[in-house]
């Protein structure tokens, strides 16, 4: 299977956040990055524009850093699973296209993350080639003769050059790590660090919260960076933040899976029950998604290889593997199945559907626990590069329905630097007291799933029905959620309690129950847009007075860029642009990037207006889960007030509308209330939903 990549607006926004900081920078190419020509006032003005567009606090000063003194230090916050590596890979090419910068050093905190980053660059190379007409040449730094030749090419060859280096390769006390600072005979008596620093590279730091010691930052400064870009979901130290996509925003925009927790509170003797629950959850999800061509995977984290493979026992199955095969054989035999799914379910034996990813002993070829780092940011993580290579190499194979393995057993030390989009269930079979970040654990399965064509299952109407990550843990639900929120400073969406068999309505009185039942139906919408009417409205909108500040030139796919940002076909976009006035197009030549952004905004505005009149809703049988009632009166006419669940939404083409309360009024009608200002298009669309309710209803802004 080949993973498919597509241009996504939220990722394009993250790329633009960095690139727009340097609007006005002259384009200059060459083996050494050109110095930043903008004045501090120009830079700060650009930064404020970017921050204002993203509702971020405006920076008062340029944050300095030991790692990159006297140059821009920009922070990009992106939640795990939203494509952080893809974003900075695309940012590299965008900075090169706009400004000619071509030398980049990607610094990562561990070997695990280094291998994942290199794999990501390899997978996206063809996609970026199609979008930019070029691809970056990437390599992993090594002080071997072959590695030094790569450094030479980095410094001298044309094109975009990207060196990926882990912190230990230039910051550890060992002799091998010091070679980057040594004059080497194999390098014509030069020091590799001197050759690198002469290129004035842009340094990109992945997971900067793990590279925060004074020694690490001082080592970073030796690269002589033109600027430093930091990408993380959890920045420990903030500099100049230009983009934020936090856990809550990623969840609300449906960019990552919803998390559900089955807390079992088991002792070590209860592992069989935990394994059984993982298999049950897996089979439920597999039966649901097989018809959509989605391969469901489940992941077990364990802390000892012997519990999976015990080479001292007959048959070498460890106790967990034995339990798994027994439970899988029993449960799969009673799953209701027919047709192609029945064939798939019965095709493979219990022994064939599970596989392990562990370190391998070079002599015996047996799986072993392997060496782990004892101290520092990597404490508890595996040192075994081969184990990571195996996981990364097999990622696409595991996504195929032809591959029998559906359950993965892996060492808890291999918990970072990789993920698989089709992990839907996780079982944490580790000893009580093992200290592993819950957020790290679930990060292996937060990415949205893909089907057999490699396309993401990201339809806004069904994304969180399909993409649910179930965590089966030996903690109680409350303990797991409290621990996760503590690790995340409270900014992680609260997981669903997956052991709650039925929605709870115990707090309801009869009147509240009646009111809730009136609106407790999920809905879908349909839109029929008249293309000619939308084109006419778009032309009129673009021909309104438009004056762009001067910006950098360059080659732009105008039709393609606007098509992506508006969701219109290339043909419709071309028809629209062909009828725009010459006066409007002079602004494109004046500032191509700014024109594209403003044109897309105006077209989307008209699209929303046109949508409202053609929008119809249908109610579905599926219902929302009730959370709680808050009896606090917020309207004098209200006889009863119900606080709506956090996941209660009205889907609209402009995005989900989220009312907070429903009021039962004295005349028998109801009123939905939101406590936050919503954009007008979303509100107007939501009003089209009201007539399908079995009661007179209206919307009200507080």
C-alpha cells in the first residue's frame, strides 16, 4: 500500500505562519543561505500580522535563546498526530520557493525520532515533487567517511539540502560524538561543524522541550543558525509563537482520533481479562470498518519480551501470547459475521494474527529486551536502531487487509518516534508503577486512519464515528483521565468512558428528560449549490476594491492554490478567475501570496452565503450521550434548563456549531443558547436545522 498525501488547509496555515514572517525578504539562491534583509521593525510587523490572524498574543520583544542568539526564534505548536513532520518538511520547500533559502538542519532529541523523521521525508518526497517541482535531498548525519561525503554535498551542491541529526551526535561526551568538532584527515583536515556553520543553515528543532539544557542549547548555537524554528505539541519554554494547534483544537477540527478509555483496575493476575477486552474492542471495530476497506490494528505495550516470547519454554510462547491465542480463538469463533468479513475473520489462525516488534540478539536471533537509556530525556527508551527500522519499514504492509497480522506486541521502551494511523485499540500490559507518559502511549494511535487506497478517513460527518482510539488500561477511568490531564496541563480533550454501556440519564427529572428527547437526534445535512450563481457571486466579491501591500514574487499555481483553499474544482476556479477584472489582477502581481489568501477568503465567504439558502437537514437514529444537568436559570422565561454535552454539535458546511444550553420555555417551545460568539455563517446554517425538530425552536446568542 502507498500512503496518499493531500494538501490540507490546517497544515498550509502552519506553513504560512513561518513563511509570512519574512514577507519582503528578497529571493536569493546559493549554497549559503542569504542573510535576513528585513529590519527588526519589519520583522515584528510581520510577526504581529501572523499572530493576529491566529488569535495569538502579540509578542512585545524578540525572544532570544542560547541556541540561536540574535536571530528569529519561532515556535509552532502542533498536536501529536496532526502531521508536524510533514508541516516542517513543507515549510522547508516554501521558504526555498519564496526566499531561496536551501540549507536546513533538523535536530531531534533521539535516535527513535530521527528514524521516524527520515522515514517521513522519504514518504512525502514524491508528493512534494508534484507540488513544488522539486524535493529536498535528505540524509542522516554520520562521522563515517560516507557520512562526511554527505556533509560535503550539503555544503556545495545545488538544491534544497536537509541534514537530520540527533542530539547525541554532537552533544554527548563520547569520542564518537566529538568528531563533529575534530579536524579529520578523511575530511581534508577540516572540522565538519565549520563546514556546516558556513552555510548559515536554518535549524529546525523537533520536540525542543527535550533539548533544553544549557549544554544542549550551547551546542546548537555552534551551527550558526540563520533562524531557529521549534515544533512541538508541548513547548516547555516559549519564544515567539506564530502558530498554535493544540489538543483541544485538533480534536474539535476532527484532525485526530477521539479517545475512549476502558479502565479495569486489575492486578497482575488479571492480564487475561485485559487481553480479552482488547480483543473484544478490536473485533467490534473490525466488524464495523471492514466494509469501508479499513484494516483495524491493535497494539499491546509490554515491559518484558519473556511475557511474549519465552525461549526457555516449549513452543516459546510467553504467557501473554498464550493467553492471547486462547482468547482470540474463543472470541473470534462467536463473532456474528457473513460474506467477505466472515472469510477475512476465519482466514487466519490465532497464531497468525499477532506479531512482535522487539530488539534482536545478533547471535541467537532471539528477541530480547535490549539496552535502554538510563538517564536524560531518553531514559527508559530503547537504544536499538534495528527495532525502530523494523516498525517503520512494516508500517504500510500492516495497513493491508492481505497481511494477517492485526495485533502488535511491542516493548514499552519503543514508545516514541513512530506511529500507525490504523491503531484503534491499545492495551497497556505493563507492571504497575511503570512510569510511562500516557500521552506518549496514546500518541502511537492518534493519527486518523487510512483505507486500502491509502486515503485518510477524514469526512467531517463521520470522522469521529470511525476514528476512536480505545485504551484498555489497568487504571480506573478516573485515574487515567486525571493523570492524562495533569501531564497535559489540562489541555487534552477528556476521553470518553468506554465502559459506560448506556448513556446515563439518572439526573433527569421527567421534564428535563422530555426536553432532552426533543433534540437528542444527530443530524446530517445536504447542500445543492448552483455553480453559476456561486461563480457570479465570487466574481463580484473579487472585483470589490482590493489593495495589497507589496510582497515577494515567485511562481504560483494561482488556480491550484485557490482551488485547494476553497474546495472548488480547478475548472470552476478557472472559470471564476477568467472573469475577474484586470484591475483586480494587478494586485496578484503586486503580492501573489496575499492575493491568494484574500481571494480564497472572499470566495469562501460567498460560498457560505450561497450554502445557507440551499441547506437541508435530516435527523438520524443515532443519539448523543447525556453528561449532566445544570439547574442554574439563565433566562426568565425558562421553566427548565439542560446543559448540553460537550460533544453535542450541529454539523454545518462552515464547521460544527456548538450550543451550550437548551431551555424549555413556558409556551412549550425550546431555545438553544450559545455562550460564545460564533461566526455568522455557522449560526445561519444552524438555523436551517431547527425546522426538522419536532417542536418550535430558535437559537439565541448570550
